[in-house]
């Protein structure tokens, strides 16, 4: 069925405002990295303050991107987890409840 476009300077039938509201967006499936990060963050939050959980990056992942994703997930879960890096562990994000050492810190 083809409908003709409305003629200029005319009006149509009234309709409910609720039809203008956006439809609910279905949640996207999280990436495998984010699923693994969430598990690691939960494990770090459940561990003692003296324990560090290393999260190893994939070949194509960037350190800064993974750190931001980890912070976003920890904030969303409202868990007291510190996120950092250390020169002794390249391409690894470190997760801990305790304070991570400032020594060996690099900008990412």
C-alpha cells in the first residue's frame, strides 16, 4: 500500500504524545573484555587489601582504554577497587582493594 505525501498547508488526525517518545532501547551485549573485567573487579573487591588481581590485555587493546573501562565498571558496580598499572607488569591492569604503589607508575 503506497501512501501519498500530505498536501502542503493541511493537517492530519490527532494522535497521542506517547507515540512520539522513543522506544526502549534494548541493552547491548557487553564485550568479552568487559565481562572478564567485571569478573576480575568482583574478585579484587572480594579479596583482601594486600592482594592484587592482574588483568592481562589482549593484543589489540590499549592500556588507557582498558583502565577507563575498568573504572567505569567499578563505579557502576559501586565496588571499592583501585585500578592501576606498574612497569614490572607491562600490558597489565592491576586491580586491588588496597592502595597501589605509586612507584613504577606510568601515565596511561
